């Protein structure tokens, strides 16, 4: 029987009053194993009220004391890494190895936020005028909330949560309704931290729950990661309600393959970028633009790698590519491959209509390689979010960069080359916030901001590192004068 998930509000596990739930389905088996209640605006309000009450004291806890909770959280995450990684795979379909990788990234953010006493320092000048000093302090903003996507159920809340907590805010997580189980497990660990009630809370739900967060007058800031239409809508609604917002959207990431690239290395790295996590990373490379003489050798090498990739259930040791999130997603990806064919693309490797023995109920699409995808067509511009790689061609580096820049998204762009000059030109001219040079997934470490651009990001301060510290604090500038003659003489 499917397990009904709970909310974590005011330091207690609470059963939501919602009668409606989102089913949580293991994408690798098709098993419906949990239900996420769709919490009501009243339940959101209860969490926000608890957070507002907690904030009064929490903001006064010294930063070196606040981070002690993060040291403890890191230890608990390390001790429970295996169970959390399994949970990720069970609800999201990726391989166990990929789930472990995602948890490492989550933990890395906890580690970075432990530096908050240094990271949130202000600055000051003595004697900005004779006898007058000026200081800038960073203070927490109050109550903040985050809305998560399905594809990194463990990691993505951690682009925000550790920084919000360490800077002295109270924080509410709304996990994806498709993959809410891992955050439930994370909050079982949060429950053991001994934090004051209301500082960290978990509220399950979908759009109506998010809207209640966006409309609540006591929430000061919203962090969101998800598809571009949702990111755009959430950003607009948060802004209309006077909130700070940072909303990371979808992607369609291109890579240029130069003729001087080492084709074997490029193929190995690019196959993992395109087909790892079943193509469901926002930093998956999905369009390959070969330059000049790179076309034939790369197509040959990459075709072989596409065919050789082992597809399987994420918890099976030899699986390299797991399932996609849902039957609906599988049908959508297959339909998009059909559109590519209608646009004139040729499937060199066609991953449709195959099953994994023993997992016939799973939502698997095998890696697919499309050649001759027209750059102006629908497939070259649509986020497929599945294990599908499109090949295109340009004669020169300039033409390739122009193709990279002629698109709505700006999450990541990569180049494979042996030429420093080509790499430097690409790095300088490309319209993308995360750039990889001989790298297939240019995911910024926790001590750099995750820097999507264009339709991949709405806002100005990104998740992680100093951007997160700025996002979760507001600056207060104090100008002060203490004339000697007002003081008692000692
Ligand atoms: P999604 O947009 O369907 O949902 C994301 C979250 O937003 C969920 O919690 C959902 O409940 C909520 N939501 C969805 N529509 C909403 C609406 N109209 N109003 C209010 N809330 C709404 O995304 P998903 O399918 O869960 O995740 C996949 C997408 O996320 C892909 O497009 C992927 O590229 C993107 N993504 C981006 C990044 C990044 O850093 N830019 C990282 C991971 C995933």
C-alpha cells in the first residue's frame, strides 16, 4: 500500500488535511508507492505563522551557533547517504551512482554554508567624514520558501536551505509532488537536529500550495527551480506580491565539437552528459554541433557509444541510464522524436519502443541519436528532457557560436577542442551562464553561483555561494557619529 507522506510544521510531523494527493511512482518499476498530500492554503498559513514566530528568536542566535546545526546535519547526511541515495533512485529513476553524486553536491552546500560567519560579513569605513563612520551589516530577511523540481530530489533544496538557515532565516521547502520522498527522509534528519520549532519546515503540495506561498504576505523570498513556463509564472507572481525571487528554469544545452577535439574523450564525456540521469539534468547536453571536419568522426564514435549505453533499473549495478520520470514523459519524448523525423532528422539510433527485461512496467527510453536536426526546427529549440541527442553542423567556429546564441535558453554551453584560442573565443562570446570547456556537465561547485541566463533564469541572484548569501540577507547601512565631548571623561 502507498505510504501517505507527512508535512513537518512547527517541529512536528503533521498529517495534512488534504483529501487529494499526487501519486508517487517508481519510474523504474511503475509501482505507486507513496502519496504526496496537496496541502491547502490554510496549511501553508500555519507553517508561515510558525516560521514568523520562530524568526524572532532565531535571528538573534549568533552565526557561529547557527552553523553548529549544519555541522550536525552534514554528519547525519553522511551517515544516511546510502538510504537517501536509494530513495532518490526509487522516486526519480536515475542510477544509484548518480544519486550518490547528487547527495555529495547537497552536502557540499552544507559545508560551504558552514562558513557563514565569514560569508555574511558586512563592510565599513572609518572617517567617511571627520569623526563619522559608516558600516554595512547583513541581516536575515525573515521567512523564505523554496519550490523544487523532480529531477534532483535530494540536491536542489540544498542550493538554498543551508544558506537561508545559516544567515538566520526560517525556511519552508515545498518538494516536487512527483519526487517528495527523499525530502521527507531529509526532514527525518532535520527533526533530529534540535532546531527551534518553525525554523525549517516541509509542506507537500502542487500548484495551489505554491500559489499560497507566493501570495502569503509574511513570506519575503521565493526560490524556485523547474520548467521555464512555471519559473516565469512564479517569478511574476512573487514579484507582483513584492517578494524577492530567484527562479531557475528549463534548458536546451548545446556543445560544439571542434575538429581538433579528442573524439574518444569527447564521446565518453558527452555520452554521460546526454544520457546520464536519462537526459533529465538541466545541465544535460542535448544538441551537438560539429564544426568542419569533426562531423563524420564524431558521428561515428558517438553512434557507437549511444548503442553501447546500458539501460536498466537504477538500483541494478550495471545500469548506466535509468528510467524517465513518468509514462506521460516517455510518451512526450517519443512524440518529439517523431516530430524530429517529420522535420527531416534521421534517427541513427532509435531508443523508442524498447523494454528492460524484468522491468516491463518501467518508463524506459533507450538513448537516441538524431542526425541532421534542422537548427530552426522545433526539436532544436524544445527542451526534450530525455535521453535524446541531436546532431547539427556548422562550417566554422563563428557559425557554431552564432547557432549556440540563437536560442531562448542560456543555462549551459560547452566546447570540446584542443585549441586554447577557440576555447577562449567561445567562453567570451557565448550567451550562457554556465560554460564547459572539455567538460560535459559544467555544474558549479557549491562555492560558485549556479549561473543560468536568459530563459533559464528569472531574477538576479542565483542559488549557491555568495549569491545565496546576498539573496537571503538584506543590507543595513549605519552612519554614525560619536563626538568626544558627549562622552564622560575617564
Ligand atoms: P515543473 O516546472 O513542472 O515543477 C517544478 C515545481 O514547480 C514543482 O514543485 C511544481 O509543483 C511547481 N509548479 C509547476 N507549475 C507551477 C505553476 N504553474 N504554479 C506554481 N507552481 C508550479 O518542473 P519539473 O518537471 O518538476 O522539473 C523539470 C524542469 O526543471 C526542467 O525543465 C528542467 O530543465 C528544470 N530544472 C532546471 C534547473 C536549473 O537549475 N535551471 C535545475 C533542475 C531542473
